[in-house]
């Protein structure tokens, strides 16, 4: 049976991804920094809870030790992320964005991905069919951001697109360094979750579909790609 860890999985896309992968016979570790909410979600779905705060080295290392002792890991889904919406669902404009704003976004969205990936690589390398799925965004596409007729062109924020573009670069570099692991970045689409203040236009079931698909990438499948449910996306 395939064992999968999903970070930030007590709600939204992470929780729905856990639900769908459990239905596909994965043993799922539901990672969450809030133990109460994480355990409740895990109990609801039939997942295993593991406390994991992607911004904290000790928490990540402890989670890796728990999963290692229980038998190892086949699939890592780096789902935990923040967008930093303002009250009223506003988005910080470039003129108002400080280095601290960007740093706070990177702590979860970028450093968290590197921290978790680094900690779990030894476990994944022991798997017969290891996979890493990194949650990216259509806003990570520099082509999309710079093309006037692209749906992402209108987005005014700096920190979130920058953080997800960094996730894409991390995906490429790790995929080159670890050819035995299928490592891909996914764009789930504009999904109605707390991340965007409930402004998304598709359901979590729809958004999770591409994550679930890429989590089941076979050993001869793609790696180092950036994809949505509709196919490959421009970097």
C-alpha cells in the first residue's frame, strides 16, 4: 500500500486530497500544526494524524521520525501555504509590500517546502516508487503574469506569485537532482478555500483532482513539470 504525507491538510485542498487518496487505497498521514483540528480531520477521514508545522525544524524532524518508525513514505505532497489576504479579501499592492511581507510568505510557501522535502528525502529514497507533489499556482507563471490576456495578469500582489515561482524553481532543481523521484508542481485552479477568502470559483473536489492524479505518477511518468488539470503550463 502507498503511504502519503500531506502538509497543511486539516482543511481545504489538503483535506480533500487526503479524502480522495484514501479512497484510492493510500495510507495518508494528515499533517497539521494545530493538533485539535488535525486530529479531528484525520478521524473524520480515516487518516493518520501527524503534527507538522512546516515553519519549524523540530516539528518537521519529529514528524519524519514518526513516519519513518511506522514504515516509511512513498508520496510527499507539499500542500501547506498562505496567501496573506487583507481584511475584506484585499491584496497588498506592490507599493505597500515590504521585505517583511515577502519574508513571511516565503517562510511557509518556500522555506517550508525546502524544509519538509529535505527532511523526508531519506525516506522517499527508500521507496520503490517515490513521488513529490508541490502545490504551485497559475500565478507562478511569469508568462501568465506578463501576458495581458492571461487571467492571472490582473493579480496585483507581489509576495504570493513570487513565492510560488520559487516553488516552481525548487521543483525543477530537485527533479534534476533526484531522477529516481517523480517531482512535479501543480496548479489546482482558483479553488474556493480559506486561502483566498472563499473567492475561488471551483470546488475543492475539482481542485484536488490534479493533485491526486500527480500523486499517483508512475515511475515512468513525468518529472520536473508544471501542470494543471488542463495540461502543461508555461513557466
